[in-house]
């Protein structure tokens, strides 16, 4: 039986939001490294287009990049789970930023497309290395009736950079991609200093027990396995459009990089508006299933909306703004999903189990972007996005039919 963390005596704003020193370290890391990535990440597709001077070549490179990203992420999630299990959240969070510096070095000192893709892969993998540690902190340090709201706050810190970063990146993109990178590297150095100061004050953890991976797999409930299957379908469809959307909006719909940055920021702003109110509703609800189900549906509809809504006769940016607001609202159930997963594993295996769960998910859909790139180049972007939407809807149907979202305490009873 998992020991319940003590609730803070001071039921002020910090207690209401599930915040403590450990969570503060996670929030600094999430916001800082996220901002360091977002000032350039959303413009990677247009940069490849500028670099290759060919939209089709950029589509192919972006497809390979996204597929490799998912494969490397799968490895990084499993490694991150082992690091958090062996070293604790403090050591895992500190190590998660290490590959980023090598990635920036490649992006700064070469313009070879393959080297640029490799550098971007290194930079974007700080998150999978840190996710198991984040879940370990929330699962171990935050009471159960505060976990969804704690994940909501963490999601806000993750989403704020997606508002500020694209707006900033879109404004400085005209000065050159190197300016975006220099700004990102400066932010990285700043956040690492802040994170080090906070982590040095966290209490040390006890030595972990050895838990074989097969035991971790065996401990995954049928309900959680069904959720994992639904997520794999959903992410297969989502990766048909996720990175390709930038090339579609900029290269096909002929919008500017500034307009693309605005759309990314608008999507993230819409997500921000949902986290706190929905997080508190989920903490009080008998089941998080309705909220997670709406998230699944909006994920599946994004590629369909991107194709269909701009054809309704509205001004282009108005139609695209509606598309990206709906895309942002899909995040409303994400804190509930994360809380459900974090609460489904005992503390002895939580970090490794979270890394394994996310790793299996990434391995399963790593080929999706390559399939999307091949479809784009053979039949066009519209057919690619329609196929992605259909796969996402299949995952949504699987979720509603097969996943119960039964709270762990109810299962134990």
C-alpha cells in the first residue's frame, strides 16, 4: 500500500495547487527547457524548406526526423525511467538537459541537412528523459486529491513556453535561424542555473529496490493496457499532421512564419485556459473518463479540421485560428490522463513503469511520420491528413469502448 504524502498544513494557494519545493523544481525545468526549445522548434519545418529550397525535400526530411524522434524518444523514456528509479528525481532532472548542448553545437556549426536533423533530435529529447522523474515527484510528493491539479499546473508551465516561444521565434526568424538558436541557448543556460539551485535543496532519497522489467510489465492493469492501445492509435493519427502542419500552413496555404507563430501561440493559449478549472473538476469527479474522452476526440479531429475549416469561405486566418483554438482545447484532459497513469503504479516501480509506458507508446508509432511523408509525396497533404484523422477516430472509439478509467482505489476495493 502506497503511503499517502501529507497534505500541507497551509491550505493557501500553494496547497490548493498541490505545490511544494519538489514541484517547483519540476516547474522551473519544464518552463525553462520548454521555452528554450519552443523559440526554434515550431520553425524547424520552414527552416528545412529554406535550407533545401524544395518543399518535397523538406517533407521527406521532416518525416525522417519525426520518425527518428519517436524512436529516440522511446529509448529516452525507458532510460529516463531507469535514471529516475536509480538516481531519484534530482539526478534524473539534472541529467535530462545534458544532450541539449551537443544538439545546439550541431545546429550552430553546420548547415548540412542530416547534421541539422541530428542536432534537433538531441535537443528535443530532454522531455522524455525527464517525464518519469516528473511523474515520480508528483506521485511521491503530492496527495492523491491534488495530483490532477498538480499536473495541470505542470501543464501550464509546459504550455506557457508554447505561447511565448512561437511569438518570439516568429519575430526573430527574419533575422536568421541562428538568432533563434542563440536565444534558445541563453535561456537553457539560465534555467540550468536556476534548476541547480533548487535541486540542491531537495532532500535525498532512499536507495531504490531492484525491480525487474518483467515485473513492471506484469503490474500493468488491463485497463491501463487498453488505454495504451488507444493512445497508440491516437498518436499514429496525430503524427500524420503534427510536424507536417507547419509545412502545410506555410508551404501550401502560403501563410508567413509570423502567422504560423501566432497560430501556435493561440493554440497554447486556448490550452492554458482549460488546465486549472478542468483540473479541479477532475479531482472532484467520480471518473476522469469524460474529460480524457473529449481530449481523444479533439486530437483526432485536428487533421480533419485543418483540411475542412479553411474551405468554408471564412477569411484564411480566421478559419485557421478556429482550427488551432480547437486544437488547444484538446489538452483539457491531459492532466487527468497523467494523474490516472501516475496513480496506477505503486511507488516502488512508478518511475520505471512510467518510462516503460511512454517508451512502448513511442516505439509503436515511430514509423507514422515516414508513412505520412510518403503519403504526402505520393497523393498529397489532404489525403494524408484525412487518413490521420481516421486513425485517430479509431483510437477514440477504442478508448470509449474498452477503457474504464477505474480509479486505483476502486479497483483495490
